[in-house]
C-alpha cells in the first residue's frame, strides 16, 4: 500500500484531545504550517460545541505563526516545550493558561526518548521528499525530527514543494544511543558527518501526506544601529586581541552565535575585521549574515540545525546548492548543541543576555524575574561547554529607564562559573580569573552605562569590601523594585542598605 495523500483538514482528524504532538523544524524554518492551521480550526469548532480540545506540544525551538500562533489563538495548547517566541503563546504562558517547560535544546530529544515527557502520539514533519519505504528528506531545519518521527505512533507528512528535492544531502541525520550503550559522537571537526541524508521510519506509521507550497515564516531583523554595531565591534576587537595574545590559536576557533540583531552585528564585525582569519561555525541557527560571509569566503564551513534566513536568501541558497552543499550541513539539535562536541571543538560561544549582574550571572529568559520572554534555548548548551563564553547586551533598555547591569539578576540562567566575558556597547569586561569584587569592578568600569555607574558603585561601597561577594540581600533588588514603582531605575536609592549596615 502506497502513501496516502490527504487534506490538512483530514490530517487534523488523526489528532485527539490530550495527545502529545511533536513537530519538525527549528525556528519557523522547517515548521509545519497547513496541518497546525487546520488543527486550530478544529479546536475552535470543538470548543464551540462545549468540548475540550488541547494538545501537548514538542518542537525543536520556536516555530512560525501558522503553528504556535494559530494554536495559541485557538487556546489549543495545554503544554509546551522547549522554546517559543510567539506573542500569543507567550501571553498564555505568562497568565498561566498554558504550562511551559523551559529546557536546554540539546536535551529535548533524549528526554522524549527517556519518556520523561510522556508518549509521542503524533509527529508532523515537513518534508521536501518522502518515499514509500519511509525515507524522509526534511526541509530547512532538522530539529527533533528523527526522534519525533521514530517515537510517534502516527506520522503526518507535510510535503512542501517550496523546498526542492535536491536539498537531499544537506542534512546529517543521527540519533544518540541511550545509556548504557551510548558511544562518543563521531564529530571531530566542524565539517565531519556521522549520519545519513534522510530520516528513516516505518512507512506503516505514515497515516497521510499533505501537499503544500508555503514558504517558511521567517521574519526580518531590524537594521543595525549605533548600539548593536558598537557591540559587534567590541566583540571583534576582543577576539582579535585574544589571537594576538596567543590565547586563541592563529587559525582561530569555531564560532557559535545566537540569533537576532546583535548576533548579526557580531558576525558582520567579525567578517570585516582584518585581524580575524576566515573561520568556521558550529551553531544552531544560520542567519542571513552567515550566508553573506560564506559567499565572501570569510566563513569557510557552517554546521547548524536550521536555515533561519529570509525567504529570498533561502531561495538563493537553493539556486546555488552546488556551492553550499560542500560548505554546509544541517544536523539534529542534539548534535548541533551537543555538549561533548562543543567542548571537543573548542567553540567560542556568543549569546545575548536580558540582564547581567555585577558578578557575571546572566538572566536570558525572564523580564523582572517573572515574565517569560522566549526561553533558555541553546545558550546553556554552548556557554557551559565552550572554550570561551561571551555574553552581549546593550547597557540600557527602555530609553535608559532600565540598566541591564544590576546588583543581582532577577532570574538565573547562566551562573558566574560559566560566563567568561561580558560585552556591551560601553566596553568589555573579561571576568576570567577574577574574584567577585574584581568582577564587579571590571563590569562597572567597562560595561555599565554612565547613568548607572555611580548607583552601582554606591551599592558595592555600602555593602562593604570585607565580603567575598558584596551583597545585601534586603536591597539587592532595589533597582528592579524601583522600576516597577516609578518606571525608571535611575531613581534607585540604597536606604535599606544603609540601615542594614
């Protein structure tokens, strides 16, 4: 019996209330679109008739609006992991209507295999091609697709003609063995491959194939401004100095870079700095800036999990596959983010913080300690295991009403033990080998905005230098409390701290 071609509405009927559904993709790249939209419409109808209809969702990372957005607006998500960025889903999470499990992206596939998260009832996989023998060529991202398709009781394929079948060979599909049989991940250089070109599953599990022709819903990024450009220049300047000082070898090391405007600024600055040689990348998300640097031969090879690029750039890659296939590989995220490989290859990790405290602790997920932004993503996978971990952020936010450098982070994602360097548009704080007092001094002197230097210096002075880590617990969150009260951290006083003394 061959593959059964069905409509998206027919496919949605295979999914039931309370099912756990796994989706392909990583960011909007490679995420299903037609079936989730039809599933959201079905959920609305069920709700109109007084019946419950919600699903648990496993994804690679964030997704497109046709997935997270449609299902959130239909109030059809009971549980979500491991990462998200959709405003409607975020609203449900932050008001408690959807349970959200924030986790390191390298761990989602294995936690699914370990059954920490329950069974996988259905997997929906976007494909450029699928055969009757169960070989699936995934599209612009891999994510958790191999594990999701293998574990699921039922598999639905979205066969998306927007992605050519010729991309077969761009992917390196490999699943880790489970303990006690796990072996080393056989990736010893950025361009090594250890798996095969396709996801292979039992074809009997494929309950239907839905034909589509829809582009990835990757949005653009804001153009570089003075602040992001300066941050990028500071990162490039710092890394060039590390080569000159012999800390980084002259041939350089592979780069991991987060996603967003600052990441684009950093990559652009690395590409234009003559003291930094052509380099490789071992990362999650491949952005437009990476493709430009590859064409200019500044990046010689990139390993990633997704092509999170604008639609026009993606089509340009597909037109030049002869150029990109020897220079690029897309892997499952438990390989692209694998701690063992990160440490072996000696990556330089560059990620963005929401806030950093005076001792190098980083909050990358929560605003004011309570409101979830997106999630930890892969930043922890890379930070803890890299050769050198760098965190970047503007020194201020909200037109100066918020300092991103605070006495104590309101939520901890990366501890001072993992964070080596902090860089803002103001400058560079190298925290390696420094005590807490020395770290505070370096961060205030080099990274804090001028409006907040005196405020933070006064905090340290009032707390006293005799402490190993100068803190007063009663006042550590005065800056946050002041923003919640007056909407401006510049009004902060340390009266409580004076009383404590």
